[in-house]
C-alpha cells in the first residue's frame, strides 16, 4: 500500500501526513534544533527501526559513546553528508525536534537519544521547515541538503550527493552541487554556480555570473557580460561566451575557450620541474582565436582543438572522455 493511501485510511495519522504540502507551525525553545532525516516508504530505517509519523521518538538502545549506532541519526539543521539520506522518489522525509546539547557529532551526521517528529512527508517541505528556523540562514542556506531550486533575488540552492543537481534563478543567486556527476546552474545577475566532484558541471548565465567545476573531468560554462568559468581538475573544461568573459582550466590537459575580449588561462604539469605551470592566452593576439578551444601540449604551447558538437558537457560527464579527444 502506498504511503499516501495509508495516510488516507489511518485516522491517527497527523495532519502533516494528510497534506504534505502543509508546513506545520512549530516553536523551538532555547537549546532546541531540527534534524533532517529520511525513511523508507513504510517508515522504517536502518535495522528496520520504525519511525512514528509524528510525536515522540526514542532510541531503545541508546549509548552515549560517540560512535555510529545505538541511537537516532540524521543531519543537524540539514547540514552534513547528503549521501546518507534516502533520495528515492518514494522516500519519506522527516524533521525531528531535538535538544542540541544531546546531539553527538559523528562523521557528516549526528546521533541523539530522543526527539519529536514535527514533520513527515516530502523533501521540499521538510527542508523548508528547517530553513524557516535555521540560525544564520543567510550564511548557511547553501549548506542545507535537499535544496534543489531557488527562484528570486539572492536565492541559493545546494545539492549534496551523487548525481545531485542544484539551480538558482534570480539576482545574486548561488547554486552548489557536491558529489560526483553533480550539476549546478545559476541564472541571473551575478549568479554563481559550483560543482565539486569528478565529472561535475557548473553553468552560470547572466551579468558577471561565475561557474566553477572542481574535480577531474569537470566542466564549467559562463554566459554573459564579464562571466567567468573555472575548471581546476585534470582534463577539466571551461567556457566563457560573454563579452569580457574569462575561462580558466588549470588542471593537467584542461581545455578552455573565451570570446575576443576575454582571456584564457590554461595549466599543465611540468614533469621536469615537478610543478604546475599556467599560460595566459588573449583571443585576438598571437594567433589565438575567439570562441575556439585550446589546450597546452607537452611543451607548454597552446594547441587548437577541433570544434565540439552541442552537448559536449553531457558527453564528457557520461563517457569520461576529455574534450580534446571527443571531437568526432
């Protein structure tokens, strides 16, 4: 039976489960915090522990030993290792009120003896509830797991975990994706996008947008006036297509392209000197062409690459090829 069907047939199910679009109004006392966590559709988690839809919950085997296990687990204020959450479409997301002083900090999560389930339902609403009570939300919003979209001025979006995606649309928006094959996109004035992890991709569209891809085979693209794109891992690729845009690919065998008033920064490993070296190229000077891909050869000289077909970022991420080799 589906979770929604169980909610319909169970008179004891709390209102938060009857309408997952409703975010409950709660009050946190001094010293209280919220923990974000997930369950399977049948409300079970590790070792088949069954969570309540609402109300008090306690670990029957609690141990205050600073080690994983023997307690309830989750991400304090939704901040931590997003890979520990259940990202399945039918997963149940919980917001649990806890006493912050009782939480033991583990690797990317916390452990606590007891709490109160104050929300049970969809990811978006669970995360929104946490955001409403998060201390210093303006500083920490981009660190909260489960935010995948922000629309409006100064919006922020963050996705943590394998294949995560984040998008921020609006002035001064920021998007961050942490994890292999993650993607981040920021659209708007001074938007910024960052993808951290192998084969990640970042795209920033708008005036002075910036895109950064950190990790091998990452790709970064900035479109707009004075946009900047940076790829810092081996075989990374960076493209800046706007007026005065700049592109930087500083890892070994990285590739980049820029428009006629921008610049290209390329890096390579000097095996003889045992150090990284960089070269700056200016489209329109010394034979360097605008909107053309370049990479440094083994001697440190720029070499022009064949034009790439549309969809090169997706191809690089999915196949693992370097863009210098993927020109067919």
